[in-house]
């Protein structure tokens, strides 16, 4: 249904702030889509039309972007979007079992929402957190080293309104709509809360410091154009 007059006024004011950040207005399309998703929980036909009108685009141009990026949803999402990584490493480490267990436990399939509108379940691609596999995300916050049991407990706590804290990042888990508003460019002042990286992700840096390893100098430092580091040069010398 069309936006109410109050919602439309609010969206227009927020859209003006977003568009003002860009030298070309159409560059604001991605955050504008997050903005309307924050209002409705998904990007509706009215949301597409709103973005098109704000940026002087056609509905077809906006729809092409919406259907390309998987973070934009065309159907309403529950309060908590629960994504289970089923890419190669997470799948091998238990991601497939976690997803199968949640579909049975929640009674929903991929990209479906529970009747109480609390949980939308989706299997998702790599979250760039392979050192914590298997990984889940709730409204784009990390939950590391999961098991079928801890995954069930997590969704049960979410449905019951129990406090849930991500493995890394902010102490407060926001709702799906709140997350969309943050992605639109209106932060919740939690960006610096909690650790962004943990011991598994810092192992390489720790070893490099212990052994005195540094990155090879680049061309701007007067070392020629070779991109070979000590390791590759040693391998070359050994093969001679």
C-alpha cells in the first residue's frame, strides 16, 4: 500500500540528507533502497517508485538494482534475518547440518519467515569469516563457531525476546529494519563497540611480528617494479 503522509514526509527528509552526500544523485540509489527497506521491512513496489522519483530514474532502472543485490528483499522480512553460511568451508564444518536443523526446528525453508514474523531464514554465501566456521549472521552481525544446538538456542532466544549478543561487534543486536536504516547511512553509534577481529583472524599478524616479517617495499619507495617478496625470491634461488 502507498506510504502514509507522515511516512512519506519522513522518507523525503531522510532521502534529501542521503542525496546531498553525492555529487551525482543517482549514486545515492543503494542507501535509498536501504532507507525504504527500513520503513517497510522490504523493498515494495511503492519503495521502488519512491526511489525512482527522488533520483529522476525509471522504476525499471531501480528494479534492476533491487533484483541484483541479495541484501534487498522483495518480500517482508521478520524482525531477525538469520543467515547460515553454506559456502564450502562452513558447509564442511557443519553449516549444512545447521541449516537443515533450523529448517526442521522453525518449520520454514530457505527465504521463508516464521508465522510469528520473528525469524526469516536464509542460506547465504561466504561471509569472509572462514576462520570462525561455521558462521551465522543475524541482521548482518556475526555468530561464530556455531553448532546445530547453539543455532537452535539462538533462534529460540530471538523469538522469546531474550538478550542476544553477537560474537564480535556491538553488544546490542538491532532489528532488521534498524539494520537497514544503519546501512542507509544513519548510524546507531555502535560501530566501535566490541572486537572486530579475534585471535583466529590475527594469527598471521602475530606470526609476522614474531618473525620480523614486513611487506616488501613498493615501486614508490625506489625499489624498482618487482613485486616479488623475500619468500618468492628464496623459492627462485632454491630452484637454480
